[in-house]
C-alpha cells in the first residue's frame, strides 16, 4: 500500500479533506509550510498521526481564515486555527503565532507520507517543537530528530535534553 493510501485509510478521509485543503491553499497562492509531527516525518522514519500542523505567512492568516471558513469547519484559539470537515479524522492546525511565519521562507518541498508539500527546514521543525508544550509526543519527535541529525543537539536546552530517554 502506498504511503498516501495508508495515511488516508487511517484518517478515514472519505471527504478528501487533505486534497481539498492543499488544493485550496494552492489555488489561492497561500504561502505555507508543514510543521509539527508531519514535518518531523518528512525528515525521519514516519509515524502515523491524525494531525497536520501548518504555518502561514503572517500577512495571509486573516484572509486564510476567511477562505477556510467558506469551505471547512474552523475554530479559532489563542495561537491557532483548527480546521476540520465531516467525513475525515484529519485534524489540521494552523499556527497563528507570528514566530512561525518565518519558517515558510525557508521551507522546501518534501515527501510527507506520500504527498509533496512545503516543509519547514529541519532546524525550524526542531525550534517549533521546542516552542510547543513539550508533551511526550513532542519529546519523542525531538528525540527522533536528534537521532538522525545529532548536530542539532546544540540547539536543544539542557532541561529538554535531560527529559529525553
């Protein structure tokens, strides 16, 4: 089974939410990149997740929110827009924290479980993980990145390194 077919089966994406969302962003020339766990998957052995985290250039966040509301269910939170649609378990979170906006300019197209998407640089992916809540999943992602990119270890504070297995 191809990676995309597997991912879509796990997502139970009968609404083709992933393709619809990516197509809409492309049609409207939205500058974005993948961050979070799926970005980690683009650099190391992938783990399956129902989440897709994106960063959008800060100037486009307002228009993107309006655009997405026309097509999907959108919930606004202090630092994110959560986007979903009936018929798919895919959970899309768009960061509204302006720190993530700079990631877009340094992104490059990479394979994300069978889909070619702009992905934040490995350094930016790590930084985003360090800015997050540092859940067990975030710590696992940091550890996965450091296994493949040990030179990034110098970017990780000692208090985070001490929490890694």
